[in-house]
């Protein structure tokens, strides 16, 4: 294994010497990302693709590199038309279309662009901030207060009871998709405590044997999803009707058609359950976000 294989995403602050025609450019306007329009699979533009668009980009940021190729983020004004051969799309739509590494870098780009935009002025004294060059920070030259990018940690959990998995219909879901439970941490709360609290608040169940499963950056808008598995201990399902409309237990052969897509940690939890308790894999090329 080479260093390139081990760390495909380099989050460095210092640009590599000299921009090349192959550099990636993640260009946003109104939270949408510029991609090639005529390709079968959406493509992130390279330096050689953006041509005359370069003069209309602003608030650019160096993101680091992807397998040795430099990556940049920038904003284009919302009144600018899409360049010929390109279109702007919501990042969520690209979750199953971009290679996972490109999607991760696109998510990083969106979070950094939003962070820099939202911290143009000091939150302490109100003066304009400046972007530091050696670390990812917006610093106030008046009071020296620095604002760094923030992440919102969240839990997501697969709960098992007698070989059956809890799946729920969330109130915010519009397409009938069933998925596992999730929620954000409160200040001063551990991940394990958050798992127990969120599940009890949403469906009235108590858990035990909480085990770490994995994690996924989730740039909607700035979450880090930390996944767990857990065992049901007591209680019957009582959906709170505010966040969860309904929930039920599903065996490995009863998983609904509408579940999260493959590139999500929620889908990986469901696949884990089906493989562990049913001895098989779900044979679907994608799911529904």
C-alpha cells in the first residue's frame, strides 16, 4: 500500500507549485455545484474546462489534493448563466453519481465555501475578517478572534431486536423512504448518551450494547455522521409523530424497497444487518435518498 492509497485526500493548506490543466475546480452558486452537462456521468470541471469562466470566479480556496491532483473551490454570482456544456446541480443529487472520493472533496468544498461566506465579519466585535494563509481560519485583525470551520456531530444507529431491524419513516422524508434513526449531539453529551436519548425521544425504546460501526462526512450542511449498532432492551415502538411518523421491525427478507442509497452510511448499516442476520447481500444497485 502506498501513501497515495492510504491518504487519497490531502487536506493541506499550501497549494502545490503551479496550477495544472488537470486541477479540479468545485464551483458553486446558491449551494449548487457546476458539473459537465453532456457526460453520461457528471464530471467535475478541470482548469482546462473553465476557460473564460475564471474571471467571474471569486472567493476561491485551495482544498488540498485528490490522489496528487490539486483541488480548488470558488463561488460564481447567482445571476451568472451556466457556462455552455455545464449545469448547476444540488450536491445531494450527485451522491450516487460521483466517485466517493470526488463526492467527499465536493462536500469539503461546499463546507469551506459556506464557512468562509458566513464568517466574513467577526462574531465578537463585528469587524471584517481576513483569511489566514497557514491554517483554515478567518481572523479578526481588530480583536484577534479566529473562527475555524465547525462540524456538527450526529449519530445514526441500527437497532436490532430478535433478529429484526428497526426502520422508520422520518417526517422530513417526502418519498416514503425507510431508514435507521439519527440525531444531533447536544453540548456536553457523549455519542453513546446521544444514541440512547435520541432513540428514546423518537420511538420510546431503551438500548444496550452500543457499538461503533463507522462514520461519514455529511455536508448537509456540516454534519459528521457517526454510526453505531445497538440491541433493543425494553419498550415498544411509540413514534413521536414530530420527527418520526412511523417505525417497525423488519427481518432480513422484509427490507422495504425504498431505502437509502449505497454511498450512505445509513445504507451500509442496513446492508450490515441483512448480511449478518440473513446471510445475504441486498441486490439493489442504488436506493432512494
